[in-house]
C-alpha cells in the first residue's frame, strides 16, 4: 500500500491486484485525501471483487449502459415504443455522465420529483404513467448492469412516484358523444366508427383493407399494423403485439354502417391521396373532423347561435384512444367477460383488461350508491322499517 506519504498532488494511493488478463497482471488504483479515506475505498473495491463485481467497469457511465440497453431493445420492440424509450432517456440526461456504479436512488428520485412538479416541455405536472415509465427505463438499464456484474443492487427499485402526480385522462365517450360519431358524416368517420365499435388502434385502422372485413360473418381480421412515429407509415405484418393479431367480432351497428360505405379504394380508410395516412395527413384530417364536431355540437362560433345545434360551449377533443377505450367500456357494460374482452382488444396481458374492468366496476358501484344519496335527499321515509 503506497500510503507512507502522499503523492505530489497531496493524494494517497492504494494499488489493488485484480488478476491476470491475457497473461498480464491487472491492477486498480484508488485515491483519497487521507490514509483513512483511501483505505475505506480499497476495502470497498475488495468487497466488490469478492462478490464477483467487475470493478474495471465502474467508470462506465449511465449513458454508456443506456446506449447498450437501447441496442438490445431495438430488436425487441416496434419503432413507436423505441421512440418512447429515447424520449424517456432525455428525461434522464442529468445522470447520463455519472459513473453507473455511483448512481443512487436519490439521483433518480430527484428527476422524478422535479418532473412530477413540472414537465419542462409542457410546463405542467408530468402524468403518473409517464413518471412510472421513466423510472422503469432507468431501472431496466441498471438491471442490465447488474446482469453484467457491474452492480450488485438496483437503486432504481426504491424510487417512489409521488402520490400527487396526475393520472392521464383515459375516459370513454358519453352516450351523447357516441351519437356525434354515428350521426356526423366526415372522411374520418369510417375510422372513428371502427375504433369505437371494434376497438382497433390507429395503427391497425390505417392499413386496414376491405378484404380484412367479412360483413356477413361480422368480423374484422387484424393482421397488420403501421407505425407513424417517424412521419411516414412503416407497414409491418402482425399487430403491435402478438396478441394484437386477432379476429374482432363487430356489432350490428358497425356492420350495417360499413355496408353503406362506398368501397372506392382497397384501403378502408385511405388518406386524401388515396394512399395510407402519414402522421401529418392523419393529424390534419383528424383536426378537420374535430372542428366539424365542434361546429355542430360545441358552438365554436362558426354557426349561428339561432341554429338549434348551437350549445354555446366548445367540445373536448376526441382522441383515437378514447374511441378504443369506449369500445372496452361498452364490452364491460354489455357483460362480456375479461378474457373475451382481452381477445377483442388485442391486449398482450389480461392484467391490462382486468385493470380497466376493475376501474369501471368501482366507478359503476360509486354511481349506484349515489342513487341512495339522491333517494335519501329527496325526503325518503326514514322511519320505514324493513322486516
């Protein structure tokens, strides 16, 4: 141990033997400002060596391991999910240059806490699901380092998502809103009807062909999907997940509607060009659709206030996911069991469907119990005795 006297720079040094690589001895040096400090560091390195930890890699940064993790993920997920991961890593940039062996729970917790208070890109609190996804991304990267014997524990596991973090809005359309979709002609109405009454994702609607629909059997075969995250549609055989490849049974209201749609293209929902939608063309077409609904049912000012359809308010924009969620909600209220609903929705995990059903069940029960409050507040006979 070279600690009889400090070096020229005032630091003490300990030389630790790591073994041989290609027949040559390898060493690790640790430094400290005092003999006590350098010895503590040396003891830590020796303890990690006994556990089989690769101490030579402890200078590799979180960012380096993040890049390795991304390369692995690229072969496992679609372009859209891969883009999500790169976005999550942008939120973790403040720790990207830190040695991965030095990352603490607090380092990650600080990022999550700050994002929960204010997202720098939106100026609003970050949604709970996004915070969870960011935490899980960091945790998976650290887990990869553990599997490669660089770490012996995962500091990401202890990170907590603040209870105050808002939940993302995921609601079904009301009966009135469903009526808007059914009653309002627009070039995007076909897509909206299919998402609302068959539960297809946007990426499953865009490449849908008329040959995928059997109106006599009242089914839609979901066998392909597109990714629009890079602007142009990237077509792939199969759906978002293996479970996404499915045959969806459709209700009469949808099959009757599709019977009346003129088949001028192989695509069920072509863009204005007659080809598949791009991200931009979908966005502009959907905005046009929302504007029409707003004019008819929200009173945006484009129509006279004397028009009987004028209501003096602006509608909340309807998203494709809201339409898909509406389909799942209707399955629940129709009494369709969870496993059947999972197959119809194309959920990879029944827990996803069960989570929606559980939430709806609790919400429905609260509404039912609200009827008791209403009954009692309307002067019910409190003296009645039930025998």
